[in-house]
C-alpha cells in the first residue's frame, strides 16, 4: 500500500464499504506526513540551507576580494570547488540526498565559474550567452540526478536564457511572441512531468508541479493582459486559444484528482484578465466603480466556491 495515492483512497472509499475510520487510518499511513517524514523534511531543509549559505559565502567572497585576487587564483579557486563538489558526489559513500544537494551546489558554482571567467577575460558576451552556457553544461547533471530542486534550477535557467535572448538579440520579436513561446515551452514541460508522474515512470513531487503551474498561469495572465492594451496580433490570438485549452484541461484534471490548487490559480488569473479588459474599455470613474465591485464580488464568490468544493471532496471521503 506504499504506492497508493490520495485519489486511489478516494475511489476505493466511494465504491466500497470501507468505513470512515479505516479510510482515515489509510490516509494517515500512506498520505499524511508522520514523524519520520517531518524529520526527513527538517534534515533536507538543514542540508539545503547549509549548502545554500556555503555557495552564497563563496559568491560574496569573490565579490569582496575581487580586486585583491589574481586572475588565476580566481579561476583555480572556483574550478577547484566545482571539481571537489563533483568528486564528492561521485566517490563519496554518503547518502543519496547529501550527494544530490551537493550536486545542486556544484551546479550553482558552475554558474559562478562562468561569471568569473567572463569577468577575468572580459569576453563581452551578452547575458544570455552566460545563462545559455550554464544551462547546456548542467543538462547531463539534471538528467542523471533525479533531484527535483535541480530540475527547477534548470527550468529557471531555460526561461531566463529565452527572456534575455529576446531582450538582447531578437529586436524584431514582439513581446506577445516571447510570451507565447514561454507559455508553450512551460506548458510542454508541465504536461510532460505530469504524464510521467501519473504513469509513475518518474517521481515528480507535487510542489514542483505547483510551481510550474503557477509560472504557466503567470505567463498566460501577463501575456494576455499586456496584449489587451496593445494591438492584437497572431501570437496574441494563439496565446488566448492555448490558454483556454490549458485552463480547461487544468480544471478537468483538478476535478478528477480533487486538487484545489489548479482551479484557485486559474480563477484568480481570469479575474485579473477580465479586470484588464474592463480597464481597456474605459478608464472613467464609473468603470472603476464597476471594476471595484467586480473584483470584490468575484474574489468572494471564488473563495466560497473553492471552500464548498473542498468540503464536498472531504465529505465524499468520510461518506
């Protein structure tokens, strides 16, 4: 019963004579966090903070002592730290978690290495070159690590590279086009991770899916809102169509798996989009009064409906 999920327990409880007490025991045993889970969480948190503060200290060390360090000393120090961390991951007999966190620290130090190299030799490269190189050199580590925080770092680097490439190189691209590209890319990543997670071919934590979904909704909201105030174009229309499809799929998935997070972020995104549309229609005092009433009323209605939905799901489990 170790691999059973919350939705599996819901289905079994609904279509069997499983008593409420037995369902509660199953949830506590297989779903809810117990003391060992909390101890593991605290252990992960402390290890992560330790590696994070160490990497931050290294960055500030170079920033403070930059003028006093010889260029070869700068490069040797950073390369030694990266190689040392990588060697620890390969040859250490420590637990998998410690090695994964150390690998993530080495991944961040790789970015520090590229930054130091660019400053020492004044390569004159654009910022997107730096992030692109960082992303490429992390690809193999990301594929073999199986560590979600490192996946998140990799996704952030990809998005940052695209945004900087748009700002520094592709002056002929419109803002609506880059919003469409970012939305499509992250939807594909989110869809792929969700499908792999559902088929249990890859252990993807729920927090990572939620972070990606929030970023996807943010990109869609920003892209549509900025497009409303500008002249409509083909990328803007495509973005609206894809957003409608993805929002519908997200709500359907949430209802099937009883997840309140997706309807919540989608609802508030729609409120923001409709508000921008009303502002574009008119900016007089009467319209602002209508917008105020709409925001207050819609937020209240959404919160109530979400609470009712959550309560109905809880009643299904108990019943």
